[in-house]
C-alpha cells in the first residue's frame, strides 16, 4: 500500500510540475482589451529556428484576428527561446514541446480551441504569386542561404 501511495504521489507531483511549466510569466500576455496575446520569443541574435517561427507569425496574422508580439529573448528573461505562448500558455519552446519550432497548424489548433476569430478577408499570403515567393524565402532560410 505504501508503494502505491508513493507512486500516486510521484505522479501527482510530476503532473503539478508539468502544469507549472505550461503557464509562465510572459511579458505582455494580455492586451489592453484583456485578450490573450500570441507571443513569439526569438533568440538574440536571431537564430534559424526563430526565423521560421516569425514566418509562422506572418501566416497566423494572415488568417486570425489575434494580437501578436515578437520579443527578443533579452526582453523575456527566464523564458525559453525560441518559444511561442498564447497568453501565458506555452505552445512550443526550446528543449520542451516541439523543441521551439512552431508550425502554422500547431498554433492554428490552439487558436481554434480558444475560438479566436478569423480575419474577414485573408491577407496576401494566400495570393498564389506571393505565396510562391514566401515559400521560396522560407526554403532559402531553412537551407541557410544568404
């Protein structure tokens, strides 16, 4: 019985530590209207994975009506970089979920679950010519081209 209680206690402690990691003190987590802000934290100086996250921010802004802030890690001390938060909720982070590499779908899933409204009209990133150039830019950055 003691070993069962020890196991249950260990699981509860692990769960509470895990839950504490999910919500962090993010600067500017809410806007003046009280809405949760989508925060992208990038390394100083910017790294390759951070650039990919900033491209995801552009895609999200193209589709969703959500306040977005881009912070260098020097303005978010104690938080992982690269990382993405919705309010204080951790979505991806270096050394944690998805190792800091965000994707449109990961963030869109969170925004859909939170019922974030979409733009009335999609931005230009869905325009075929612009999308081709944007995808080429992303491929160039991933390949390390200058």
